C-alpha cells in the first residue's frame, strides 16, 4: 500500500539544492545543471498521476533527473539526435504524452530494453573507471558512486579538500570523454 505522497508546492524548498548538487556532479556545468533540475520538476508535474507512492518523493524525482542527465549526454553526442529520433518513433502524437516522462515516472516498471541499456551503461562506466589512474578511480568511486564524505576521503588519502575536487574534476572529465568515445556511439 502506498505510503508516500507528492506535494509539488514543496519541491523547490525541499529538493532543489539536493538535485542541483547531484546534477552538477554529473554534468559539471552550472547552467546545464539548473536547466536539468528545472526540466525534472516540470516532468514531475506532468507525470504526477504516475506516482504510486512506493518510493519517496525525492527518490522519484532523482529517477526522473537521472533520465534527464542521460538524455542530455545523448543529445550532446556527435551523432546527434539518437534519443530524439527514438522518441519520435515510439510516440509521434501529442495525445500519447511525453514518452520519456511516462517511462521515467515509475522506476519500478523498467522494460527489458531499459534494463539492458542500464547494464551496458554500467559496464561502460566501470570499464572507463578502470582506465583512470588508480588513486583517481578510488577517490571517484568513494565520492561519486558510494557517496562518502569529503572529509573522510581527505583523511584516508591525506589530501586537501581542494585537491580532492581537482581529482574528482579530472576523473569526471576523463570519464565523460571515455563514455562519449565508447558508449554514446
């Protein structure tokens, strides 16, 4: 039985900072991060009817945001428009709604194609991680994937916070380049 409710009137106060910080860590561009968070809120509003209350409101918004981030990288791919073409083929009429939001709205109803795509992306991410210098890969995993606290990582590796962020930035840049060359083709 659903226990979580949705209240879009509180989203900005409750979730905007969290979603922005989550996004900036993945796109490394302030304006793009702000746009993606805004698109996430809009998509959430459009697909509120699909919220079943099985996940928390924040978890649901993060699921939408993740798809927005993936779409952002797809659109920036040099062979542009793969995602757009795919979306047009699936649903050309406006009465069918926005395909992306309908699919993202309920993270518990993944189709086989999404599952395969997520596995392929995960495999590509770990392959790209393996190409980073060991220290950079370890710090990237701890901070970005496992969510460890900055201070704990700095203590573990005997580095400053600014050095940690330089390492994270370099790792993200290398990861983005690797993924673009190996997965977004």
